[in-house]
C-alpha cells in the first residue's frame, strides 16, 4: 500500500472550535475482551457541517468484555451528542453486535443501524478516508494522538479500531452529500 497517511503528516487539519450546527453520527467498531493483547472497542462521533466538512469529535476507546457495559458507553456518548445534532449510531455487524443487540433493543430512543462489514474490506474502508484528508475536509483535535498514530502507521498499524470506526462514517455521510 502507498497511502497518504504514512508520510504526509501535513494533511492533518486541526480544530479547536466547532461550527454552531453539525449533523452527528457515532460509529462503533466493537470488540469484547479485556485481555492485554486484544482489540479495543472504538466509539467515534463525527460531525458534518453544511459544507460537507467532517469533524472527529472526542471519542472513546475501551477494552470491555461485558456487552451491557459497551452499550452503556454507547448510550453515554449518544446522550452527550443527542441535543447537539445526533442523527444515528452505526454499529459494526458481527458476533459482537449480536452480543450487544439485546441490550440495544432496550433503548427505544437510540437511533441505531447495523453497519455492514462485507460491503468493503477494512483496508478499503480506511482508504476511503484519503480524499477527505487530501482535500482538507476532515478535522481532528491535536490531542487525538491514538487516531493520528493509527492513520500514520496504516496499513502496518497493529491497532485499527479508531480508523475503522471513523471510516464507517462514510456509509452514513457519503462523500459529496452536503445536506
């Protein structure tokens, strides 16, 4: 792979203040485990302004083996952004989704959708972020070191949870959709 992320640190755009109006989605890459070398669960909110610019909002990265606790964290994040423009929570399908689904079904107000992992490979999803970084239409915060580190090490990063969750937002906010 040759990617924009490996050597183009200058492609990162940073924000300190957010636009007054954002449409917000939360994308979740789930993993059930607390083992030392296991994957993390990533809960990543993304806001989109009227011009199609994307803002990665403060995210959560945890190791948890209890599906109910993972749902608790998703709901906490959703509550935080509900009044600020949350439109949808996307959760990666698969075994872990099946474990959290009974807990999700108890929360009637939470607008959620299952994200299809078979639509594209993980690498394909993550590479789909390149145009946003290239055109400087995606913004992160300076303190998002874990995300930046994963992007810079792609495709050789040992951990991909944050970039994969971020890449799923393209299923919910397709490029060019500025509505």
